[in-house]
C-alpha cells in the first residue's frame, strides 16, 4: 500500500534546480504538482523532463471554458498521462459533464473556492459570505457531475468529507508547517497532520519544502507526522 500523501508543488523558474529537486524527492512523495508558472514557461518539453524522472504528476491547469473546449482540453491532457488535472467547478454542470471519459487513469478534480479567498471576497464575487455553504454546494455538484474529487482548503475538509463520502478524493493546498499566515497569500491553512486527520487524501505543499535549506529532510519529517 502506498502511504505517501504529499504532492510537492514545483513553482520554480529554474528548470535545472527543479529537475534536481524532483530527483532528490521522488522516492518520498506521492506526486509532483505542475501549475501555470512551470507549464507556461517550460511547456510540454519541461513536463516530459519531469515525467521522465517521476511519472506521478498533478497537472494543475484549472480549465474553465465552454464545455466543448474543456472536453477537448481534457482529451489532450489525458494523452500526457498525469495522475490528476483540474477544472473550475464554477464552470457549471455542462462543463463538468464534458470531462467524463472512459480513461480514468487521469482523474479530474474540481476546484471550489481558491484558498486565497476569504469571506469578503466570496461575498463580493459569489454573493455568499459563508464559505462553508458555498464549498459544500460546489463539492456536491462536482460529485453529481462525475468528477473524481475536489481541491479544497483545510477549513473545508471535514464538512466536504461528510457531504461526498469516503470514496471521493480530497486534495488540500494551504498546508503550512505552522499556522502563521504573515506575508502569505493562502488565507485558509492547516498543518499536514491536522489536514490528514480531518479527511484529506493528499496534501499539496510547495514553499515549506522547496524553499527550505534541506527539502528532503523537511519532506521526511512531514511524512512521519502523517504516517
């Protein structure tokens, strides 16, 4: 059984250092997350270099467009074989249904409310200041429309798990090694141990590992706390 639960976010502008980091950490991670910063700079070529070292990749591109465009986008993503990819749940029912496919080797996760948003922002843009109500609704609709799981902040894990059951994947960013949020764009955070205890399947952790002086030491210490 694979007990690894940490997905390391690769957000560096330095490809050489990123490749070295992947080589160093690959045995102790569940996967590596590639997002906009890396993918838009290094493209498919950079993706393949990471894949050749460790094929367990979470390609986090957060698709959000008309259903047919998203359908074709997912079809293209599947060809490069990431474990996970993402779409925005707020794209609606038809957009989510457009991601349904026979090949389940790549799982599609729905992004609910970005972890950088607080209640003032959700009230402004979603007309709902209660993030709990909003995220529960999003998670429920994601499952109903055939997605494989959701991405949510630590604050929402427990009630989403109750809403969607045990077989729906929950991937959680906003993980910090302590609860300090000074100079941090993540507003809704938790420690690794707490997030797993609340019901997350996998944790996305970037800067606390990648910007540390000893990334492998930090990763192994995190793994010990959540094993």
